[in-house]
C-alpha cells in the first residue's frame, strides 16, 4: 500500500511540475507577445483585488504563496 501511495505522490509531483512550467511559459509569452493567453491580465486583476480587499486579500495571498512554496 505504501508503495502505491509513493508512486501516486511521485506522479502528482511530476504533474504539478509540468503545470508550473506551463504557467511560467504563459507568463513569459505574455510579456513577450502582448499577453495572448490573458495570464498577465489575470495576475494584475488578482493583485488589484488583493489591494481592494485589504487584510483578507493579504492573508489569502500568503496562503497561496505558502501552498506553492510547499510544492
């Protein structure tokens, strides 16, 4: 059972690594080619929402950053 869980965790980690690479590619291509995927626009909307919501937005940003840092 432990072997199966370890294999599953490895596959999930590989999958999240691929998703992170796709996200970075989308950001770089957005900076170079006027945001074809809309990622830069969504990030700017997220940051503006955080500044509008004050401390609740800051806490949610902290949770997101800590979650990605853990991965």
